[in-house]
C-alpha cells in the first residue's frame, strides 16, 4: 500500500483520482493508494495515518483558500466589468442629440445629463472621433481581462485540478482525466474560432446582424448539447458559461481594443479614421451584452443540482440562457422606449418569464414510489452508508470542503448538511460517483428526521 495517488472503488472498478494525483495521472504516473472502503457489508479497511495523508489535507486546505480568494476576486472584477458594460449600453441607448451649438460643431452626436452621488454629469459621444484627443484617455479593458483570468484560475483549481470529481461523470462519459481536461479546454478555444469566423464572414453583410445572431444561437445550442453529452452536468453548464465568457473577453482583446488602438493611432497621426473599427467593435460589444445574462446563469448554475442533473439538462440550459438573452433585450430596449424611439419591449420580458415558468412546470419532480425504510435507523447504518458512499472524498486522505464523515461524531456534526446534500438537493455524492441507492438516501433521511442521534 502506497500513500497518495489514485483510489479505486472496488464496487464500480471506476478510478477516482484524488486531486494530488491528477498531475501524476496526466503524466501517466499512477501510484495506487490503499483501498478505502469495501463492498456492502464488508468491514472498512482503514488506511494508516501517513505523512501523505497530512499532505493531502494540507492540499485540500490550500485549494479551499485558493478557491475562496479567487472566487472573491472573480465576483468583484466581474461586477466591475458587467457594471461598466451595462452602463455603456444604457448610455449609448439614452443619448439624445446635443442642445448646445458648440457641441454640435465639435461633432458630438449625443449627450446625456445625469445626477449621481450628489453630482451632475454630462457625458457626450462624438460621431466617430473627437476633433482633438485629450492627453488622458481612459480605457476599459482590465475589468474584462481580470474577470477572464480570475475565472480561468478558479476553473483550474477546481475543475481542472480534480477532474475526476468535477469534470467527469462516468455515467455520461467514462474517460481519462487527461482526455477530459483536453476536451474542456478545446471547448473554450473551438467555440471562439467558430464564433469569430461567423462574425467575420457575415458580420458586415446586409442583414448580417440577424444572420450572425441566428448562427451564433445555433452554435451555442449545439455546444450546450455536446457539453452535456461529454461532461458531468455541473461541469457542462459551467463550461458553456466559460465558453461564452471566453468569447466575450476575446471580443475585447482581439477586436474592440485593437480597433480602438487603430482609431487613436490614426487620430494622433492626423489621418482619417476608418469607421469600420467602430462598427466592428460595436457589433462585438452588442453580442457581449446578450451573452451576459446567459453566462451569469451558467456560472451560478453549479449550485443547483436540480437544473444540471435533469435528464434533459441541455434543454434546461438552452432554455434558461435563451430566457436570459430575451430579458436582457427587454432592458436594452427600455432605454429607447423611454425616449419614444421604440415600442414598449415588454413582449421580450414576457417571453423570458414564460420560458422560465414553463420550465418550472415541466421540471417538477415526478412522485417516486416510496422506498420502505425501518422506523428506527441507527447511526451504525448511517455510518456504513457514509463509509461506502462518502468517505472516499470526505475522509482522512481527502476531506472535500473540509467535511469529514468517517466517525459518528463527525457525521452527527454535519448531520444538517449531510441531509441537505444527500436528500434535499441530492448534490452528494458528487456526480453520484459512489453509486448511492435511493434506499440509502431514504435511510439517511429517516435518521435525520428522527433526530440524527448517535445511537
Ligand atoms: C467523488 C467525491 C465525493 C463524494 C463521493 C462525496 N462528496 Fe461530498 N463533496 C465533494 C466535493 C468536491 C465537495 C465540495 C463541493 C463544492 O465545491 O461545491 C463536497 C462537499 C460536500 C459537503 C459540503 C457542502 C457545502 O457546500 O457546504 C457535504 C455536506 C458533503 N459533500 C456531503 C457528502 C455526503 C453525505 C456524501 C455521501 C453521501 C458525499 N458528500 C460524497 C466530493 C464528494
């Protein structure tokens, strides 16, 4: 028996990699560690405490910190990015022709008066470019880049670091961690290339926007379906979100900012400015607006197992993202409606809400045949279930989320969340990697309801 490496589940012959072993596994270096638990009824083989298990605990601890700090950062910078992006969409659609003659003469095409935080603001927009560039020009890109970088780092310390826990569901696709990681990364890259090719070839044509919109919608649907056929539901939803978010940041990095740089360079050189850069940038920026709500849903969805573990989870994903885009359209058009430029966009919101309501009805759980459970369920019974189905990821060697379920005291200490995770949200065992049965879930439920006692 070695110390750390991969763990084989005896009842399923599936290999679950502890996070420490992933790098080794990817390199083909696999060292088996002790058998963690045994077939139903057989006694557990306890692994002796060894330095490597302390190392694994330390690794989980540090990964948890990385996860917490990166998530914190990611949410903060994402708020800054989405916030400024929403603001500029609002600004652009709320501009009115300037009143002042001097502004008109300078080539101002729109202005806005606003009051905020005790001050009055008067932003103006120049048609193509101002007559003279100011010394200091503020650029908006770090919000986007830092959102992508922190998001990718977060994806790395969870999904890519422990692919067997997060990325792979053997019931969906039983493949090696290295293959799953490669496919996940390919998802982000391939989508960008296809999306970019669509925008480039059709974007500037007549009716180009509509054609691009339709094709991108189709592409997102195909990608969503493919993701759910390859990855664990939770990972599939997140990956589709990451894929769209990558395209959003790539839009900023490859098109919007370079286009702006060309405009600024032309202005500085006193050359005429080609309006194509502005048009292209605007097109990508509009796409980003419609990606926002779908991406945010996909990012949050991994806390909601009822959504990603549904039998038709790809339909759920596509429908909710579609509802998000429709609701965004409502908000974008409301600005124009306030200025009398278009009709009230309530039908968009109505469509979005109807889709969500339809999902609520369609996804409601079907009543299941009740599982017979004894009136009294003992701690010994529950402990046996934990040993078999949970300790693999919640024991001495690996304590996911710092939850250990390998002693009666520990099980009782976590009774509330164990009940939540196993019975209510059914999020645990993760991807049901350990094959818990309905009867076992019912036993845990009964034990909790009768007071989660130690006896
Ligand atoms: C294949 C590995 C694996 C198995 C098996 C597993 N878990 Fe987990 N568990 C995890 C991971 C990973 C997390 C952290 C989840 C996250 O980051 O959202 C976790 C988190 C938890 C949490 C904390 C949830 C929270 O957000 O506070 C509880 C409680 C839990 N698991 C209970 C169980 C129970 C009970 C079982 C057995 C019925 C079980 N787990 C089986 C991997 C597993």
